[in-house]
């Protein structure tokens, strides 16, 4: 049995690695990321169509866009369509427009997580804007009151279907062998495990039927007229539906295989039917991850899906194991004498405690990772998702406390104390209730939008908000309303103690459009009372990616520089995205795998004191987790060698500029001079002389500068640094050159 456990762990690790490698990236709920026309734009030419781009593929049968005039009449040509070649793009054609204010209303269904969203924005044709950006409405907390309940019950059934037979395989049968419990005495337990597994799998199938009905009702907006073709389209045309179909198929195969294996007395199926059924049940449980919030995170989809899979497997082992343990305690009380019951429990409880400790380790690590992905910022906890998460954590802490009581007090007393088994039954009942409530919190969380998106919307209401720190200076920048057009820039400057800086000599905001060669505009912020500096009419003329740099010159500290990038599109929400670093996502995945591996090795070392525990299996799991960490380490994004839309992929933060300055001083200053004017001592007598970089740098694009630094300039003394500097070092150098050239230009400009 020990070898079977090792094989199961190895197969699970291999499957997890394959799934992480093959899972394709998708994005969060299908939110608007851009449109033509853009929100609040004033047009002089009548557009032929409205085009909206979303963050995620759409289900064509359940997504549409309508255009209405100021009287509420629909004026589009009724040909709303999701582009088959690009399912993130939806369009509708327009007739020749009359001067008016037009509202674009859209509704969609994500093919990934099955969530349905709707929204609207306005544009103006040959009329003056009558209002500012419409307030961003909160979506309903729940798409349907039935949705979280059904999700809760489906998840509970899936965890029971996987966890109960896992408990029998890993805990019950080895404990029976250790305690020398006879086959006849074990038979009632085996029969209960089969019945409970069949019931759980059957419940999963029935509840899945209810779930597809609820999901189709959400997608269509109908309640009764959803059977037949609408359900088929949801199951066929959405990633959520495909995961649902696989879940039903695997659960059906599991229950069928288990029923058949109990009716044959010999052969391969009789010997392995239970293991096959368990593998199929685990596969059904894993389908949840591929239509989850984890799958809907573009920057971290692969590691997030892997973390979610591990989280579900650990939940099945612990929570599903609690279901199995409670059932076993009830059956044992009825079928075995007290002494024999305590002997079997004395062998089973340590194994289950070991499994629970391992599962807890995985749940904590993967839970922290998922919290970072779905919450990201602390203020996100003040959201429905955040409150549900806090409730889950509190309930989980209660489970840990009761588990500690079992481990430290009841487990040692089982061999000798007659009342220990009864106390164990009472505590396990409470644990099961808490576990069911934890699953309810999970059902609520999976029905809601992630906390990160709620925080994005709250940020959008206040405009764009950025924070940066450079040495002794803290900078907060707010752009209001944070949309295409004129914005108000509010810059709050504080020292390292958080005290307002009211005597800054100069506060300059530099705005650059990164999706085209528009040059850069500089705006001087004035004021200073309470550390607040304001620049009016900071104009972002078109939708796309922008970069803003804030320079603060202080009389009593070094100059401070902060740089931020943001995207302006159809709605203010686009510019308020809380970004997740892909590299950090992989780094945390590596760290999490390593922590689990080291913890498992430590647990295995501790387990060797008790020969009844599967120390080899635990150690093997630890080695597998560490191996996975090394595999993921090879997946870390390396140098940012590729341009992002023709621009430097590294924002010119103070850290980047400082790194670039060090590179410049070591490699470029000898010829180009400390002040970039081409007057360094190493350039004396060169023909042609070194270029004045304060003049030449602003004339070239990022891509051109990167190529010059990498390859050099023919017929000059300028050699290429492709072999001496990494790609990121060259990007840092470009950031320094641009900031230094801009500082020279600003210093030469007349004071405002």
C-alpha cells in the first residue's frame, strides 16, 4: 500500500507539471479594455461601427452590443457580432448619425469562467459633451442567488467523492494492516466507503445538472426557457461549459467504474477498480481550476491554475478525509468492540494527522498565493470577495485549532483512554461542520468578482492613482478623471517620515504616449500647501498606453523621480488596472513549491520516529515538490529583450535610472562625458567626435537607441555592447539617457 501511495503522489506531480505547462493564458472577467469610438469622445465624422475589445474571449450567442440615441431609441443596424477570428472583439454597424449623444450598451458572457457582465459608455457626435464620464456602476454582488449555493454543493460533492476513497487508500487500509484488523471486521467500513463514494459521485452529477441550468439562466437572462439548445451552446461554446462537460464525463465514468468493480470477483478491474475510480474523481475535481478565477488572470494563469489544483487536492485530502473519518468513526462504533476500535483508531489517526499536516501546508502556501493573485492590494479586502475570504480564513483557523487538539491531546490517549474515541467523534463532527462552512465561503468567493477588480473600480472612481518612492521622497500622483482628454494632476509629496514637503523648488510632470511617436509634454505643478501640487489641463489626447514621470526638486534632499505606466481606453476602469507582475508570479510559484518541498522533507524526517507512518511517501512528495520548484525556475521570464509595442519595456523608475547611470558612468562617460555633451577625455581626437547625447537621444525612438547601443555605429568609434550588457541593462541605460537629457532640457527652459 505504501508503494501505491508513492505512485499516486508521483502521478499527481507529473500531471500537475503537465497541466501547468499546457494551460493557456487567459484574462480576468471579460471587462472592456478598449473601444472605437472611445468613451466620452467628441466626433466630427460619423463612425461606421462601434467596436469593443474585451479582456477575455466571449460566447457569441450570449454577447451583444446596442447603440441608443439620447431619446433611448436603438439606432444600430442590429448586426452585433463577436469576431470569429478574434473572440475578444465585438462590433455593431451604425447608420449615418445625426448630431446627438449616443450610449453604447453591452452585455457579454465569458467563455472562460462563465461570468456575465454588462455596461455602457457614451460618445458625442457633433455636439458638446453634456456630462463627464458616467459613474462606473457596481455589478451585482452575485449573478444569481442560486449560483453560490449550487457552486458550494457541487464543490462539496466533488471533494467528498475524491476525499473519501483517498482516505480509505492512504489512511484506513494501511491502518487496518498495522492494527491487524481482520478482513471481516473491515468489511463494513469498505462497504460504507463504496456507498459514500457512489452517493457523492451521484450527487455531483445531479448538482452539475442544476449548475448548468443556473449558468444558462445567467447567460440568457431567462429561467425556464433554457433547456435544450441554450444549455448545449453554453456547454459547447464556453470554456466553463467544456470544463463542466469533462467534470460530468469523469464523474460518470468514476461512478460507473466503481459500481462495475464491486460486481466482479476477479481480474484487473476487481483489483484496480477503486484506484481507477479515485483517479477519475480527482480528475473531475481538477476541472474546477480550468474555469476559475485562477484561470482568469492573464499575467499568472499557469502558476495560478497550478496553485488552485494543489489547493483542491489538499482540500480533498483533508476535508474529504474528515468526511471519511467521521463516517468511519460512526461505523466502527457500531461494528467493533471498544478495544479493537481503539487499536484501529490508534493506527489510523496518526496517519490522518500526518495527511492533515501535509494538506495544511499546501493549503496555506497555495492559499496565500491565490490571495495575492485575486486580492493583490490590501484595500481589496474591503469588498464582498474580501469579506468572504476573511470568513474563510477565520473558519480555517478554527479547523486548525481543532486539528491541533486531535494531534496533541486525543491521538496520544487513544490506545489507553476508553473515552478518547467518543471525544474524537465529537470533535470530528465539529470539524466537518466548519469544513462545510469553509466550502460555503469558497462557493461565495467563486461567484463574486475578485477583490482586485473591485479595488480597480474604486480606484477608477477617484481617477488614476499611483505611488512611488525615491530615496527620501514619497510621491502620490492622481489623474482625474483618468480618461482620454484633459485631466487634473494632483501630486502629493512627502518626506520619508510622511511629513508633507511644502517647499519643493520644482515639481514637473512629463507625459509620453508610448503607442506612437507623439513626443512628450511637460507640465509644471504649482502649489505646495500640505505637500499638494496641482497641474491643470494635463491632456492625454488618444487611447492607448501612456507613461508619466514626476520630477521633484527639493532644496534639502536629492531630486526624486517616479515613473508610472497606464492605459487609457473606453472606460476609466481600463486605466485603473492593478497589474500583476508575471515574473513575480513565477518567482512566488517557485518559492511556494520550494517551501512545500522543504516542509514535506521536514515532516518526513519527523515521521521516521514512528514506523507506522509512510515516511518514504512523504519524503518522495517533498522531493517531487522541490523538483517542481526547479522546473518552474526554468520558466522564469528572463531579460526583457522584446519591445512592447516599439517602446522600452522597463518604466523609467528611480531605480532603473540609477542603474542606468551606473552603467553610463562605467561604459559611456569616458567618451560622452559626465554631462552627456560628448566632451569626455576618451573622445579627444576621435573622428567623428562623440555625439552630444542631450541633443541626439530625444531624436531617436527606444528601439533605435537600443539598436545603437547593441550594435554600435558604423564608421565611428562607437562599438556595440550586445555582448557586454544584458538586454535589461541596455534598457536601464536608455532610461537614464532620456531622463538626463530631459533634465538638461528642463534646466535650460525659462522659469514659469
